[in-house]
């Protein structure tokens, strides 16, 4: 099992460009999450999907959109990237409501 | 606003000693508690979960939970240089899909 996979690993964007971060899990988990991690700020939840067909905002959703494509895949889209979105993005998944989440390797995004 | 507080460190311990990491949380109805280990440049890795008051041991790791004091801790016995990492405390509420993370404590184990 690969667990949680993310693509790309690294990305550099110019201000105003758009991109989609891809996430997939092979653990048959119902719930999936997108976080960003910034120095001094810790991990912050952007969006989550409790089950296929549902998505909800987390703590910092502005500037992002998500799509739960199917049970395995959950994508994060930046429509018009801003330097404030320079961060490391992690996708995670969990199998039940008790909260054990398993993380992907992350995407390092730089917006210039 | 749910908050999870951790001492940012760095916490330095000699090899072979016990490392003690602490976490407090603000939401009294929190039900699930987790410790993640994050090496520099890597993703968080779940190492312990605890759901009821008391101690839970797994190898060299012991998680301790005291809901009355809203306090959770992680003890690492016989600390090794490979334990040097940032340790994140995370908390979720009853039936909640969301985790609130602390900012992490950086642990350095000195050979």
C-alpha cells in the first residue's frame, strides 16, 4: 500500500497563476483533509471532506477550492496564487471519526 | 476557538534519558488525542493515540492523559538521537472530523 500520495512534490508559481494539487489514498478511508504548514503557525486545516460527495471549510479556506473526485482522490485548487500561499501543503486521510489521520509526503509551493 | 498549546522548545536531553513533552488544550469536550512526530522536511507521522484518562504505553513511548486538567503528555524512554524531531500534539472533539494541532515541540537528543 502506498498510503497517501501527493503530486507534485515541488512547485513554483508566479502571482496570479493557477494550479491543482492532487492527493490520493489507497486505505479505503472515508475522510480526507488538506492542511498548510507555515513556520511559527503550525498545521492549519484548509478544507476537509468527511465522505465522498461532501466538502467543508476549515480554518483557512480563503483562496482555495477543493474537489472530492471519488473516494480515493481529493484535490486542492489555487485559482489565482498569491505570495501568502507560499507554504507546505499536506493531504491526510482518516478511516473513522476518532480522528487518526495519516499524512502524505507534502507539496512545497512557492509563489513569487 | 479551540487551542492546543505546546512549549516550542528546543528541548534537549542526553542520549538514554527520558524526554517529557507536554500539551494542554482548551476544549473540555475533546475526546481524542494524538502525538505526531515530524522530522525536518518530512510529513507528520502518527506515533501515539489516546482516548481515555491514564497511561498508554507502546514500546519506548508512553502517552498520558488527564482530562480534568486538560493535559496530555508524551514520555520517550531511553531517548535516541533518531528521536530528534518536532513532536506535534493534536486534539479532536466528540464525533469531529477535525484535528486541532499544537505548534510542536522540537526535541534534540544529544549523543
